[in-house]
C-alpha cells in the first residue's frame, strides 16, 4: 500500500499546484457563462477504431454485460462453464483470448484485466458493470496506441460511465428459468455536483438440469464536480458480489449416447463465488493555453473461489479430479499526464506525455484439489507482488488539411516477486525478476476525400505472463506482439448517413498462451502469426432504419505451421435497428461464429453456430403525473438453434472407461430460446 499512498500524495500535491495557479489566472476575471455542450465525432487513428454509444447498448439483451461487446466488429463472447457467474470467453482477430489475455479492458481508465490470476492470465470478469450506467465504449484494435500497454495485442476496450441521468429509472424484469432483474438509477443532483447512484440485482437458474442459482448484486455511486471553471473532478465507487453453480464442460460422447442431457452435468458441484470493490478518482484541468493536465487513481479489492472439474476421474479414479482456484488481492495505481495542443512551425500539433503505474498485491493465489467443494489438497499456493511503471509520449501532427500523422513511444518496466506459501506442495515457485519493453507506434491518416479517409498503422505491444511461471523461467515475462494494418472509412452518402469500413491487418506474437484442458488453465506456447480482413457498415440507411454489421476473416497459425486451437476463421454480426416515431424501437440481431480447430493438427473441429436475438422497447402511451413508462422485451436465440459456447478437445475419464481416459470434445451448451420482459419507469 505504500506505493499507493505515495502516488496519491503526489497527485494531491500536483492538484494543489494546478489549482493554486488557477487562482492567479487572469482569465478568471472573464465573465462566466452557462455550460454549452458541443457534440461531434472524435477523430480516429485507425479504420478499426470505433465508439459505441449508449443507444446501441440499451438495445442489447440484458443479463450479461459482456454481450454488448458483440457490437464490436469481429468480437464474439461465449459462456465458459455452464454457469453465468465467471468471465466470458473472448474471441477477437483470430485470438481465443480466453478470459482476456489478449484484449485490454478498462472502465474510467481503471484496468479490469487481472495479472497472474488464479484461473487465467488477464482474467476479465465484466459482471460488476451495470450496462445502463455506461455512456459509451471506446474500442481500438491492434498495437498502435501509446496509451495502452499490457494485454493490448488484439485490441483494447474502454468503458466510460455516465456522469448524470436526464431521467431517474426504476426497472423490473422477469423471464424463463426463474430469471429476475431489478434496476434503480438516480441522479439526486445535476448542477454544481452531478451525481449518479445505481443498484442492480440479478438472479437466474438457467436452462440446466441442476439450477445455476446465479445471484449477482451491483452497486455504483459517482459524483462529478467542477472545482473551477477550467477543472473537473469525479469520484466513483462500486461493489459487486456474486455466487453460482455451474454445469461445467460436458463430454460429447455422454450426450450422444444419452447418458446425460445437453443441459446436464457430470459434476454438478462446480461453481464459484466472487466479490469486488473499487474506488476511482479522475481529475483534469484545462489551461488557458490549450493544454490539459490529467490525473487518475484507483484502488480495487478482489476475491474469487472457483470449483471446477475438467477431466472427472482421469487423475483420481476414487475422489475425482475436482480443483479449486482461489485468488485474493488488492490492485491499485493511476495515470498522470499532460497534453498540449497548438501550432509548431505552422503545423497543427497535439503532444501528450503520460506516466502509468500499477501494482497487483496478491495476498493468496492457490490451486488445490477438491471433491464436491471440500478441499482435499494443495498443489501450489503463493503470494505475488507484481508492479509495472509505464511512461509514454504521443505526438499528432497535421501538416496539411488532408494528412494527419500520429506517432508514439511507450516503455513498460515490470517487477515480479513471488513468495511460496506452501512448503509441502508439489509446485513451489518463488523468486524475483524484472523485465522491460519499449513499444513504438505510428499512424498515418489521409483524407478526407469524398467523405473517405485512408489509414496505415504500425505498432508493437505485448501481454504479460503469469508471475509464477516467469520467475522460474517457464515463460517469457512479456510476450511481444507486432502489428500492422491498412484500412478505409467512408460515408459515400454524406456525413450523417451510412459509414463503411474495411481493414486488412497482420499481427505476430512471440509467445502464445493456449488452453490446457486437463489443468483448466493456459500455458505459454511458441510464436504465432495472424492476418485477416474486416468489413463493416453502420449508421442510418433510410428514415427509421439503421444497420450495424460486420464480417471478419482471419488466418491464424503457429509459425511452425500448426493450427492455433480455438482461433476462429470467420465471424459475422448483423443488426437491423428500427426507431419508429410512435415510441417503438426494434432490433433484430444475428451473431455467427465459424468453425474452429480444436487441435493443432486440424483433425478435430468445433462446429459453427448462428444465433438471432430480438429486442423491442416501447414507450407506453400512459399519462402519468410524473414521468413515463417504457415496456421492453427481448428474445435470445429467437429460432431456438442448438449451439455450443466454449468448446475444447482433451482427454477425460468416467467410471468404467480406460485408465488413460478418452480423447473427446467437451463443450458448454449455448442457451436455448429465452424470453424476458419488463417495465421501466423514467421519472
């Protein structure tokens, strides 16, 4: 905690200096006027960069916050364990990013990925986010942006929470499988201090024969104020608690022979529980000379227990192969920087310099054996202190009206310290190590000509590896990635109409993390190469009709020519949105995930699947003394397709089978058709 105290003390001192200089600013004598908000699209540095608005988010099926990620071209999410409580499995740009290894996630500039996590490197559980509190999502792909570091190989996703509500909301919803959701959002003050308070409760038993009993509770509070006319300060706190039962990944052979149903389980004792509390501070000060000073700080407490059984009776034919994964930590850090815009030698210029620091103080990370959630042994138990220090600079130049050049340089220095907490365990990693990387970035933007821009991007990035394997030399500390893309964005029918996107990209990484079925974790593998194409369209087609669609193709393999297990070749997404003048909004959405190789020799494959979802929101024509009512309904898997979520190939054993087990496909069944509806009161 000493690093956090020093960081906060430094930020506080800088804030006092800035506010002190503000007190002597002659511009303070200028007459203040009421705030005027100007909206417009931010300039982007790559054809694949995107901003997802809250209007699109509200039309997504509710229940799992990760579902809104399907709005990102080429981004697919899948449930991982037959229970809704843990992090989803993420697919992007030919990566099976597992729970977040190759996609960096942030909320209000606080990183969400957890390093050296008990279940998987970069573990990203988004269930602590209340979707309706999100104002928008910034999405970048590739390794071309200096402000993003660890886990930013395939891309980065940054959630931004609202400051204030125009209308308070009370909402109740219910659906099949005993599903219930309740939401309350309030903004008690909206002027000098803008506040937002939200509470979310969710429960479902799911379609499984053994009830999920998934319960999730979220709280969020945020206050935003302007200490001076040029500065803004916000403080945010959140709390999440959840527990659930899981059906696990079931063997295909036992479904086909009728031993169990698709929604049955071999070990119904699987499941988990988690708890998370966060605090975030954000500040910025705009100088009279077109500069901006910004500072953020965050603190997070996190705890998780996960009970799983991947191979059933392969290793222990008597008690079974159940494992428990435990993680408890504090994660804290912040960002500090300054941006200056102006002219240099007659060229429009924006220069940014920043520094990011983060520390994961893991008091206990443990892997052990269990039978029906009763611990039977410990395999490895450690305490880990992992820190990173990351200065970066970014320079944007516009030498002509039709050319922008963005360059950046980022340096990351990591320290890994692992302490063994179990002297009798089979695995006892311990030691210290440091590692660093310098990552250059470059972006060229040409246009617009005829409402069209061309993009060329290059950059290097990385993901870190588990500290326990790093200190014993089993993996490189930082897996370097190198990426390039060229693309185009065009609005041929005008700036307010349909936008067309096309991107061709390449990405090489020197150490791939792959799933190990019999251990339920990942391990470092050799270098890989990927390239692919993304095309998309989004915006207004005609009148009330809007579309958001994309198609991606990816070729991914190890550099020795073997296939990368689980890497999808084809993905597609399409949404037709209709905003009727009578207060009705409709969305028909299609998600497609193509065939994936499950083994490196390409002999076993996971089938493709296509799922349709329907959402309707209707403002009821009922006159109230205060506020308005809105009814909503959504149907997931509209045509009741039979599909599989997480799918793997590995050996497992059931009673009566050979001692060496049976190689088989293991999968989590995708949800059947599911109805849910409710009413929201806006007041």
